[in-house]
């Protein structure tokens, strides 16, 4: 058995490490009351589930020849993405599919970061990207957002670009707060990044909750890369399909050289295309998310001891804070699952990220919020 000494190479606060030095998902197990139905507001999956078109596709593809390797790239899916979002004005060869947006991010970070490189970004933000940068022996330069509102604005990010990091990483919509940095600000960052030699990476894992016109995929800058996912708005977390959009031909060529072969499976690609074509499901998702989030925020305003960070009503996640105590365990006592604040750099469990619950659990969720 090999034990890796992470503490010698990576900041300890990025991990939950017990007294023996083992890395674990949780330093202490979160316990939920026995017999109480749990409400999952943790992982950022689609709250209304899976598109009907994907269910139909599973039946239609039951005879698919899975004994064969998939194509090097799912060309039909690339063409489908380009056709679905005409306002992006992208060509299929500018689309880089991979094994979920996380798989795409890992390959991009291998390309863009070297030992001694600097990854900058608004903090808190999606921790796995930071970890991948550190694994590449890069350093992390956070741009702190002030708690408990964590308001995200362009000015400090432009200041960060002036320091010429290798890469500025933006989760947009922002994870964990659900804010959306305006597209014109991304444009400004990319333009200044061109002058300073800085890559801009816009991670739009939650991008499908917004209109396609607001995607950074529209922007033509060669130093800008945008990542998208089928896991959130399109309801395909189990498909493990994601993609990047880039206007940089050299980057696209290198990406295709170093990405592991057959990154997207035959069934995954076909079902992702079916999900893409099911526009009614996405419209239903967007309507429900806005309705559920409005009602959730209204309920939370009655809790004087809690503060909700700045957020966008169209995005299903939000970030909750209290001044003291363990908010994660407080929610768990009411049977509500969340993402712990301690999973983000420099934060603790006075904070938690939640996703709006599924429609069948919304009323129960609101009732429990009122009594916690």
C-alpha cells in the first residue's frame, strides 16, 4: 500500500486530513437523523432529472455495436453543437469533446500550465481545477471575494490580469455562488489578457441555464477557451461528455494530440446529441430553476442569522453563510444534503453551497428551512 504525502507538496487546507495523515472525503462523517427523508441539494445535477429524449435514445440504441472502439471524435455531436448554437459562429473543428468538462479541463491544464506557472481566479471557486493546477506544479493566486456576500466584479480580476498570471480561471456561472459575470467583462478580460500574454479559461459547467447569447463561446479571442458540460442543464451527468470551444488552431491541434484516445464513448456521444436536441427539456429546466430559486431565497430571507451570497435567479446553486457554528451539520440535522464550505479554499463549514431541490421535494425543503 502506498501513501502519498500530499502535505509536502500541496496546501493542507485543500484537503481533509486526519491525524494519521490520510486524505479522506470528510475528516468527520456528517450524520443525518434516522428515519428522516433526505433532500439532496448537494451535487449540481439537473434538479428535474433526465431528458425524455435520452430515455428514448437508450431504447433506440440498444443494438449499438459496443464491441467496436468509438470514433476518435464524435463528429455528429460536434456538428450538432455548432448547429444548435448558431450565435456562437463556431465551426465543428473548433469544438474539442472530452470525458466530461472535468476531463476537458484536465487536458487543457496539462497544455497551458507548467511548473512555475500561475493560475489566478476569484476565490472561492471550483476546487478541482485548483488541485489540477497544483498537481501540474503551478501555483494558485486567488482573487478573494469578500464574505458573506462574495460579490464578483471585473475590477479585481482585471488587476489580477495586470500581474500576468499564466491563466485566469473563471467559473461562469460562478461556483459556489451562482453569480454570472457579464459577457462584456469577460470580453474586457480576454482583450487585456491578449496584451499581457494571459490565457482566459471560462468554465461554463452551469452555462446551459443561461441563454446561449450570454456564453463566452461567442467571443473570438484566441487566448480564450470556454468549457461546457452535458451534466447540469442538459441532465446528462452520467454521460460524461463535455467540450471546449477555442478559436486557437494551435491549441486545438495540441489538445487532440495529448487527450487520451477514445475519450467519448459511442453511446455517450449519441445520447448527448439526443439531449442537445431536446430543447423543451431545457426550457422546462430553466423555468423550474427560476421558480424554485425565487421561493427558496424568499424563505431564506426569514432567517436573520443566514446570509445568501450574491446570486443569479437563473442558476440553480447558491451559497449560504452563518456567522458561527457548523452550518453543514445544521442542515444535515434537517435532512438536507449540501456541499460543505470547507471544500473551498480558505473557507470552513460556516458556509455551504446548495442546489435547488427537485420539484417533488421543494415544498418539504421549504418547510424544513423554516424550522431549522
